[in-house]
C-alpha cells in the first residue's frame, strides 16, 4: 500500500449509495470480518465449545425467551455462566445453540445489522424483515455447519403491527419457520419442548410465562448433561428475556432467584414438577 | 476540464472552487449546534420530517450538515458505516468523533482538490463527553479544513451573524430550554436586516446528545415537548429522562406519554448482573 493522494480518504465502499445492510457493506469492504467469508482449513470436524438449550413461548402481551448458562466441550463444562440470550434490538431477542464462538459473532453482527438499518433508514425493520436477515446470515454459514460448526438460533420478537409476540426457528441451511405458541432449540430442547407443551396455555400472564420457561429449562437440565440447571451455590440463574410492547428487558437476578426457588420448592417430593 | 484554452493559476482555481462551494452553502437555511448543561443540542430550520439535517452516527456521536442534501446524506451514510465498522471490529468505546472528523476531512479535502466539483456542504461532528469540558464539536468545511470548536457552532446562510450573536449570549451550563430558545431566536433573524421571524415547533428539527443516557444518547425532540421547551412560561426546562411509551422507534421524545422506566431500550445489557466476574455478551460495552 502506497500513501497516495487519496490516503486517509474514506474508501469508495463507504460512499456507495444504495445499501442499508451492514453485512453487505462489510462483505464488500472487509469480507474477512464476516464469519461466513473466512476460509476453513481442510479436514474433518473439530471440537469447539457448544451452547445448548433455549426455550421461547408466547404469553398474553408478548414473548419470553430463556436460556441455560452452560457451554460444553465434549464431556467438559467449558463455561458455566455464559449468556446465550441477547437483545437483538429494542423489540426482539435472539437465543443461540451450537458452536458458541461463531454464534456469538453472528449475534453481534446481527445486532449491528439492525442498528445500522435503523440509523440509515431512520425507521425500524419489520419483525419478518429481521427474521429474514437472520436467516440469510445462517444460510451464509452453511459451509461451516458442514464442518461441524453449526449455529441454530431462535428468534423472538414483539410485532408492532400485529401487537403480539412471535417466534421464528431456523435450520442450518437458513430455513426460517414461524413457530406457533412456543419452541425450543439445542440439545435439551426435546425435554424442554415436552415440558412447555404440558404447561403452556393461551393467555398466560408474564409471570406465568417466565415460570413455564424456567420449569422447561429445569426439565432439560434434568435429562440433558449439556444443559446447566440453576446453580444456587454460585447464584447462576437462567437468562430470561421478556419482549413486549415496552421492548426487551432481562429479568434481574433477584427476580430469577425467586422464580427458581419457587420451581425447586414445587419439586420437593414431586420431582416431575408443575403439571 | 478536457480543454483549457488559457492558463489558470492554482490560486485562481482553488478560489473559484471555494466561491462555488460557499455560494451553494449560503443558499441554505442555517443549523446551530450548542452545548447545554446535560449535553449538546442541534437546532435546524427544516420543515421536513423525513429529510434530516441532524442525525445519529453512534452512541455518543451525532452529525449535522448544511448544503446539498444528496452530498451530505452520502457523507452521513459513510459516517454511520465508518462508526459501525469500527465498533464492530474493535469495541463500542473505540468509536470517536475525532477519528470520524479526520476521515471526513481527508475525504472532503481530496474531493475539493481532485474532483471536478467540490462538495457544497459544511458539517459538524459532535461527541458528548462525561462532562461539558470533554464535549467535542468539530466543524468541517467543503475544502476539508477542520476546526475544533468550543461550546457552539453555526453554519449555513446566516452562520456568521448567528455565531457573532452566540459569542455574546451563549454561556456554559445553560438549560436545554434556554439553549433552544436562544438558537431558535437567532435562526429567526434575517441576515439582511429585515423583520425577525418566529419559528414554531413545526418548522424546526431539534435533537440532543444527552450525556445522562446510557449507550445511545441521541434523541430527537418534537411534539408538545419541543413546544413546552420553547415556551419561556412553561416550567419544562429539560428533556425527560425516560423515553416515550408509544411502541416504535424511540429516538423521538415528545413528552406525551412517558415510558415505564424499567424497560431498557438498549441493544445489549448495560451492566453485568449477578456477583463475581461475568464475561457477559460484550466485554467493556457502553460505559
């Protein structure tokens, strides 16, 4: 690189008109920053920390998303207090299961993507628009998924046009499916899904919704070794995000402690939990 | 520029370009940027609700411009891209107004000397600090020169007259209501010496960088809140600390329905909860 007269000037990609997508801009200007554009070493799958169970369910005024806190590396617990549920923007949350490093990078990219659109266009993207942007990011990650570095998110948000909470699930090829009422992803999702199915009913209140999500994660941790249960000794509680017409909020630790203690108390002598 | 029959001295060439750019800028209405006790306020005379002269760039950085809309809009988008790319590849706190002002200066300077037509714009990049001493306001002109301004800037057609008046009347630590009233009064003065106009909320575009807010500090001010702030008899002196409750984009404060303070309109959680060391989703995020 020589220091020409244009040195220091914003490169042409910055001044190009048209796109309000941060990913497209980065893809054109600095593709090495995108997880999907990095070449992978040849060879088979290798091991990296994995994040596990995420559960989401709708309630009367919106949607709740909860995730456990464990990341595993084979039989080792790689991290016992990582967070897997993030606010994507003011009205949506995204939870991740799969290869933790790439998943967190994708979430970060997704957050910037939404904020970037908001600033350039001066308006919020529709909920379907956000879900589709996430789908295209997962789709671009297919090459990595085939080498074992898959990421499967769960996306939930409050739809301002319909005034309700909605949930979208994904597969590794970037397929985006709207889920009715509730859904769960990750290694403990079978157990979580079973629990939610039995406990969920239309018109739950916010508190009931939170408690169902925590019950579901408890059941997942009960039967899946890769899902971490609440840790009373260390004070590690599941991450719970509530998305409603006021936006996204994360429940504080003291509230979660109360919910978890209630769930555990309900299971004394009744290990199957609420029903 | 393919055939030049006569020799044109570089001085003359640059002067012609500068005159051309200056004329373009002088045609537009003015914009005032001034500090107040809790942040930096931006006031523009702009009846449009969609074509903004003042915009958010990043958490603590905003942009204001006068001149040709298509040119400064292009620069604004470039600034958002610059800031988001920097914040994405480093960290949110590493995005600074100084870096952006330098990038703009290089760009404007190169265009001024090398392209057939200079940008007919004048822009301000401002960053709100933890206290008014650490606020930064950079003014950039069409030829790429940068000035580090203290307290206030006025640009556009009547920029010079407004700045002269601000020098006498602006004080550090003014309340938002006082700062806005002063800016609006000066914007309404006719530079040719004619009758003063009184500008109402509908003709103004007003925004603030509010240093007390976490993370994204940029808020537009409109509706009844702006009317109340501009009315000297109204007790409202400052923007409310909570956003509006109306679901939707929360960069606009109207003061009509205050929002439940427990919700957090931020993209990421602003403080790690729980005890002990927790890595959290974005290390070192926010403050």
